[in-house]
């Protein structure tokens, strides 16, 4: 059973990639015939990829800033897309699924044509604040943007089940962008 011809091409750049904590969802979707690995590539435009609270990765729709971001492409069915949207909190304002142009790679790692896909961007309601919090846009500040979400970038990532349950993810994001510290890394207490 293969993915339908009308599948949506999704660009994954963070925890949905192979070897990361949410890839199990794509593995389940591949097993059920609702997804297929379609290759790797990187964004045609420079975009910021930053880590927010708990080292959660966020792609920011701020073209011309950051780097060309590497990731994986998957062809997914409508049912798979609904499950991915749920994981990414689309209805809760966590991320937005929007179009993106990806330059695909061949087996010999040569870049080829640009394809149209979709990606999960940080919601526009906090994207600019997330960029500023990561050092972007400030004079003399070094920006913390990645060209690839790696094990090193993910160091300190906290799974959803291990985060404080009394706060929503949007609350955690608001605290992160306003405090200048990561709630996963508590400030030292001075006695």
C-alpha cells in the first residue's frame, strides 16, 4: 500500500526527523502506508531555525534571516497530515503549516530542482519575539540560528510528557520569550 498520488509533501526539520523524539509518528505512518520518505533537502531561502523552551525547534517564517535549513521530505496522506497537525498543535496556535520551497538533494548530495512542500512554522503570533529572544535583530548580539537541528542543538530537549503540566505550551513559549531564560534550565537560586 503506497501513499496516494494526491499526497502532501511535508518538510521536517526538527523532532520529526529520523533519530529524534517524534519520528515514531512518521514511522507509524510509513508502516500504515500513509507516509513515505521522499528524500532530503534544504530550504531554498534563508530562514531562522531556533530552539525555544525545552530545546523545541522552531522554523521562523522570516525570509532572509538565519540559514538555509536542512531537513527531510515526506509524502503524506490526508489522514497522516491530520495526525501531524495534531502533534504540532495547529488548532492550538503552536505552529502553522504553510508553503515552503525546498531544494532537494540526490544520492550523491548534489542539489537539484526546487519543490513545493509545506512546513510547520512557529506561529506568527510569537515568531518575531522568538527570533529576538534567540539574538536575532539586536545590534551587536550574536544570533542563535541553526542550519540543521542536530543532536548537539537538541541537547537538553525535554519531551512533552516531562514538561510542567500546569502550563500550556503557549504559556511556556510566552515565559521563554519574555524571561530571557529557558524554563528547562532554572535560574540558580542565590542564598
